[in-house]
């Protein structure tokens, strides 16, 4: 999971990297179910299925009451969210991962508004994702291409071939 010492809001990521943010949203939009990594009480990872929701300019995660993943995030808000990789080996436009922290929304009015807009059954836990790192991994020709964004820095691209050469960095 990414370092969550420096997180930001989804709108700040979109403002800093609008094209990259659109690519990430579109990639998550290809499928309903994705994979969420949280930390158990003993520090070991837990991987769970989840639906991610982009609504009102934010990235949201809704969960059943007292689900293990919700309890994990209440205890330790660090997370990584991986877009569903899709069928076969095509990568569906690349692997996309958002790491950061989850902020639980507990205000009854905000929960009711979200439930009405999203058609979410109540009760539920609702978390807003504050990204600390966004990564897209894709294959172009014979190269693995990583596009990486962290708060306060422009996105950077790393390319690496199928050999022992170090990755090449692009601006």
C-alpha cells in the first residue's frame, strides 16, 4: 500500500492531472467490481471485492455494516484499490491502482444524500478516498509503461523493457 503521509482529494488530483484522472475513471468504469486491499489488526493484508463509485467529484467506497474491510479501514485507513483487470491477458486498457487513505463519512445527512443519489441500501459505511498515489501500468509494444502520480508532483512515466536494463524515465 502506498505511503499515506501525503494525501489529497480526488478533485485535486483531477485538477493536477485531468487527462490521467479521466483515464483512471474510465478504467474503473469498465467493470462494477474491483479489488480493495486493507490491513487486518495483525498487519497482514486483506483483499476484498468492492464497488468503487465516482460521484460528486469524489471517489467513494460503500460497505455493508461491520464488514471486515470497513472495520479494517476504521482501525487503519490505508488502502489500495485495483481496478478489475478484466478478461484474459489484455489488461483492459492497463492496470490502474489508487493508494491512499479512507475517510469515513458519518454525518447522517451526508449518508442519506449519498444513499438517495446512489440507490445504496441503508445502513452502510461510506468512505471517501484520499489518494496518495495513482498508478497505471500498461504494455506498449515490448515495453511495460508505468504512469505514476503523487500529490505535489507532476505525473511521471517509466518505461522498461523485458531485459535487465533500468527503467527509462520520461517527463
